[in-house]
C-alpha cells in the first residue's frame, strides 16, 4: 500500500479532528503528497455520507491514492470529484505536502460580500496581509480549474474559493490542519469585531514579527498536540497508549546462578 501507515494515520486523524471542530462534514477534503512516489493520498468520495461512513470515523486504509494527474492508483474507494484542487495545487507548489479543502462557514462569508479577511490578531498573522480569493465560484472538477485555484493561491497559505470554501496548504499535515483552524478562527473574530466597530488588520512590521512568533514548528506542534488530546478526550480519535515510566519498565538484572 502506498503512503506510510504513519502518514495515513495522521491524515485520517486530521479528518476526525476537523470533523470534531465542525470544519469537515459531508463536504470537505484532505490530501497529502506521498514522498516516496509523488502520488497523492486523498479522502475518498465514499467517506462523506454513505451508510455507516463519514469523516469522523476516517481510518488510514479508507484513503485513496491517485497519481499527480488525478488517476486512481490504489484503494477500495474512489477519488473525490474535486480532485483537480489537489492535482493543481500540489503541481504548482513543490513546498506543499498537505492540502485541505473545507467549506469554512465564516471565512467563506467574506468572499460573498467582497471583504478581505485581515490578520486581526497574532493567530491570524500566518496568512499575511489579506487572504486571496479565487473568483471561480463553481465546484472545481476540471484540471484547468485546479490550475486556476493554484494561481489564485500563489505563495499563500490559504485561498478562499468565491462563495464556496477555502483551500489551505502546509508543509505537513499538522501545519495544514492548524492553518485551517486558525483561518476560520480569525474570520470568526473579524466577523464579531465588525459587529462592534471596524476591524483593523495588523500593520506590516508587527505582522511579520507575530508571524515569526507563532508560525514555526514548535508552536504548530504544540497546537496539534492540543487538538489531538482534545480529540482523545472526546473519543473522536483513539486514546493513545499510556506512557509507562521507563525506569519502572526496565527489567531487573537477572542474577546468575
Ligand atoms: Zn467544495
């Protein structure tokens, strides 16, 4: 099977956690590049609401493997209809190892009214000055549309698909997951701020400093661990085996007779 069991488990866990956070439901897709082959691991069509199956119970072997052009290579399930999002973005961005496409409820609203999502606080700083918008408001089902999404994304961490959802990328599954959570969180805060005044984005210099502070592997790992533990407490992901005290585990030396 292509894709290490670790990568498969991580992507499946990310789906479960996005489900827990209300960011992935019958819509919403997740994909990772398989480093060994360059093929893509995607959550399949069948895991979004067929009897007994949905993203909240995703497992590593539910995932489907496609080649860089979106043709199925392996798996008992089928690639999603919006596979061109993944083939387009992964082709255009060699630095990206994970891509999520989510119908983020609040972040998407901003494109409907033509207002930019601004970095309104420290945790919104990873997205830079304003989140780009892809003008194609239909489902992304043809290769040229996927290329269009990649063009709108450019070098950014995320792009909003007009009135539809968002595409979020990362150098790892953990990074794309955390970016997804932060993008929606920033949009919710900006929306609330707009109820009581005019939201102001962070100024350039401050924004760069804040980004350095929060968008690094250490902070991303901390946030991923938080959501993983939250998922375990909620029973959304299997509880990790309890770590035993290594000193206690060490066998007593046997006395020679
Ligand atoms: Zn969609």
